[in-house]
C-alpha cells in the first residue's frame, strides 16, 4: 500500500517529458492558438472596412463570425474522431496549415460569398485544433500544474485581441483589410512549422490526461450550458465592440486600435493571473470571472456613452473574456465523463455555439435596436450562466460526503 501511494505521488509530481522541450512546445501551441483566435475575430476589428468594400452591412459582415463558429460546432466531434489514430503532433501542425490556407484565401477573396467560403475552410482547422490542444498541452506537464499551463496556453488567446486584432485593424486602416489577412497567414505558417518541430509525441494514456480526474456526467452537462450562455453574452459584445466604441461611446476612428489594445491587455493580464489560482480554485475563479463579465456589460449599457466609463467597462470586459475560456476549459477536462479529447471536442462545439449565437443575436440587436442595446442583452445571458453554475455548485456540495 505504501509503495502504491509513493508511486502515485511521484506520478503526480513528475512531468512526462523534458520540461525544456515541453515549454517550447507550449509556446508553439500558444502561437497557434493566437493565429486561430485572431483569424476568427479579425472581421470584428475590420467590420467598418470590409462592409463598404464588399457592399454589405456591418450586420452581414458580423455573420462571417457566425458562419465560422457554426462550422466548428458541426465539425469538431466528427473530425476529432476521424483524426484520433494520428499522432497529436502532426494533427496540430496540419490544423494550423489549414489556418494558413484559409487566411491566404480570405486575403484574395473575390466577394462576400468567396470570403465566407474561405472563412469556413479556416474553421475546419480550428474545429480539430481546439478539440485536441488542451489535452495535448496538459499531457506535457505534471498534474499539479496543468491548470497553470493551460492558462499559459491561453495567453495566445489573450494576445489575439491584444496584438492580433488591433494590429490587423491598424494594418487594415493603413493598407486595406486584405493585407491584414495576408499578414496573419504568414504568422500562421510560422506557427505550423514550429508545431511540427517542437511538439513531442506524448499520448494522453502516457501522461494520464486521457480521462477526467473528477468525472461527472451531470457536472459536464452543466458546464456545457454555462459555456454556451457565457460565450453568447460575451460575443454579442466582442463581435460589435468596434461599432459600439465608435457609435455609442463616440471615440474617433484613430483611437480604435489603441482601445482594442487596452481591452486585449486586460485580457492578457487576467489570463496570466487566473493561471496562478486555477489548480487550487477553478470553480471560484470561474464564478468571479462571470461576475466581472456581468458588471462590465451593465456598465457599458448604462454609462457607455461616457467615454471615461466606457474605458473602465472595456477593461473589465477584457479581463472577463481573458479568464472565462481557460477556466471553463480546465474544468471540462477535470469533469470529463469519458475521453478528455471527446469532452474537449464537445466543449469546442459548445463554445462556438455561444460564439455563433452571440454574433448572430448581436447582429439582430444591432439591426433592430442599435448597437447600444447589445451589452444589455449580453448581460441576460451572463446572468443565466452564473445561475446555472451556482445551482451546480450547490448540488455538488449537497452530495459531497
């Protein structure tokens, strides 16, 4: 018995691969995450540039995000199943190669329909990437620090609004929106090559990440509901944040990139911060992030026309957006009732149901009520997410021994 416990403790503390190579691989994975999140959200930053060039409304350009997310929703589970027998190293590199092809295609798209198809091709790569990347990243490190490392992986997500979208917006303003897409196709290519070189061949079975550490079908279902609701509320605002800042807050066009940079900085700081507590208090961190999301949206709705308070709301909103995805992704792996890759594939689909729903509902609200009403409707979804999570935690406490 003592030998068994000693072996378990050693397994808990010992990383499965050389940590120098693991860190390099994690950086490559984070760069790939950066390219995908930037590619997904770039139309939001370029909204007011793409629309007149293609003769479309901003609501129609917002649907480019919706269609992208819809492909991820439909393709994540089947494509993950089809690629399960291939080494994760090559699957991840291939998905980033698809991102490269899709962004090049977007740069040279002939019209709206062609751009829509290019976006959907890019989304096929993302469908597999987000299903595989969390378990793959976790497999490189000892269990005691996996939450921290998943948060570090999510730095790539946070750098997308911090550097990717603002840079793409600025490049689009200076040289046209097509040049912005072309720039990120180069970044995606670099990430693809780095992935193929750096990622070691470690399976989930070898590292203990193939199954959830606290499996619960009920809690998994609750988390999927929380993901769908919170992402719907957040992406209603995120998709139309540039239009909100210009029309409701009244900021001049030349400040747009700087404002998005501030939002992204808040997201990055929050992502790094949540990594310090995620292994110890994952549920508490998630609740706190949802409360911040609700507060930021309410502030933007009520006082978003006051520029100083709009800045405060934007920073709080960025902080919530930087915290919620890594926290929910880590919890998904913990409570996965079966394979963590299957659970991640389902959660990726649900994340994108929220993204598609948020972008689609945001477009409807903008067309019918105006962009100033977007934060109010988003608040409703965030409140529902917090309520579901609170009920889940209460039920878990009641059944705990």
